[in-house]
C-alpha cells in the first residue's frame, strides 16, 4: 500500500508551477485592464491545481494499466510500480477533477462568464484523454500542443476574462509565454522518457522528433516565451520586467540542449518549473505596475 509521501509524489508537485503561473499572469493582466478580483483568482487557482493534480493521477493510472510505466525513470508511479490499486488512483484523479469542477462552476457563476463552462468541459476531456481512453492523444504526439492551449491560452485568458471581462495584448502575450513554458516542461519530461516511450510504442512528440530536434524545440519554446514578453509590452511597457526571469533559463537550457538523456535530465524538469514560476512572477509584477 502506498504511503502518504508516495501519494504526494504521485501528484507530481514539481509540475504545479504550470498551474500557478497562468493564474498569476491572468490576474495581473486583469489588474492592468483595471479590474482584478482576488476571490476569483483564488477560485481560478483551485481550478488549475485541481486539473493539474487530476491529470497527473490520471496519467499514472492510464499509463500504469497499459504497462508503459513499468520501466521508467523519474517520479514514483503508483500503478506502474504496484504501490497502489489502479482503482484507487483513478478515484484520486476523479476527486481532483471534481474539486476543480466545483471551483470552476463557482467561478463561472460569480463572474457571469457562462461561456467558460464549455471550455471547462473541454479541459476535463483533455485532462483524461491525454493518456486515457481508447485513443489517447498523448500517445500520438499532441501532448505539447494541448498543454500550450489549456495551460497557456485557456488558463491565462480565462482567468483574465472572468475578472475584467476584457482581453488585450498584455493578456495574450502572457498566455503565449505561459503556454510555451508549460509545453517546455512536458518536452523535458518526454525527452527524459524518450527511449522508454519508444520501446513501449508511445509515440510522443519527442519520439517522433528524436533527440536533436526535441532539444531544439525546447530552446524554441523558451526563447518564444521571452518574445511573448515583448508582445505584452506593446500594451503595457512595464511587462518588460518579465525579461528579468531570463537568467533562470540558462541552467535548464544548457542541460536540455546538451547530450544528457534519461535520469540526467531530471534536474532540468525542476529548473524549468522554477523558470516558469519566476517568469510568471516577473511578468505579473510588470503587468500589475501597469
């Protein structure tokens, strides 16, 4: 039976910056537009964290019952390592999704942004079908695209819209930047697992591109995130403070673009998460000062 520490590790806390960052930036963008609501921001954060934890448990469950997690490096696999019953891990995923759904419904009802209910259902579908269902898109190389959409565009712009009921280039730039760095985290994860995924028949984008082009993709996403700061600065000059996070990109970029692979890439995951969080804080400060 899995211990509490193993359940916490199974939730993959190092991925949580991908949930926190877009809410920070989206709220700061709403403030720059003249109307930020702290209560709505807290609800949006609950939604994002719920979906992030839920998708991590869902991936553990789906990969585990398919047998693709039996020989992996990295964090604990509750199902793949037979530490917990698959049904219990699935229940944990559904519980996290349910919590996210409750917070999302409250956010939509209070803000009056009822159209976002449709996006919420799309988020739920995407969270489960990344590795779940009969034809998971994560096994066909679409994981990074969906992360960019849902943890970048939808999360940032949705957060801004519920608070300000308006969008501008500041919000769009923040959404593009957060999406790029969230995708960079997944690129690092899939680069680390490339050989194991290839052997298991899991055709992630890293498997399709190979080591060299996947490393280039990571570099392009990181550079793209800082280009997005310039877009945000068109609307709010103080957004240029987001560039202060650039030094945080040095260590993970150097590691990912080297010849490192497998367990040697583990530090790059934590460093890319730190980069995303630092980027969000710096950009949010700039938008708030605007």
